[in-house]
């Protein structure tokens, strides 16, 4: 009886001492101060995925915009100014036939 009790005590001491040198399991066990590196990696991935989703949605739901009223008005004004300038230049460089009396001299 004494021998079996001694054997049980020795086995218990061995079991406790071998647990001291074994790595502690981190999966499923909560500690008082959790590691922030795991959380930051997950957070960075989430942000990366969110940016990608936003980019895709922006392309998908992008409105086709026409020209603004201000741009259209400027274009009309520039066309009018260009037309007036072209008319002025045409008047400046019109060819006038030489006078009839001076041509014989």
C-alpha cells in the first residue's frame, strides 16, 4: 500500500514538473493582458478590405456627370469672341481691287 502511494506521489510530482517546462497553449486561453499585435493585423486587413470595397463601389455607382452650367456659358462666350475676332480679321485683310485710273501709269 505504501509503495503504491509513493508511486502515485512521484508520478504527480513528475506531471507537475513536466508542465512547467512545456509551452503554454495560447489558443483558447484568455490572459490578463492580451497581445495587441494579433488585433492590429486583423484591423489592418479590415481597413485594406474596406478600401477595396469602397473603390469598387465608387466605380460601380459613379454618376455620369455632364458639363456644368458655368463651363457651358464660358464655352459659348469663347465661341462668340472667337467668331467676332475672325470677322474682324476678315475685314482687315479683305482684298480691295486697285483703282482704275492709277493702273495705267
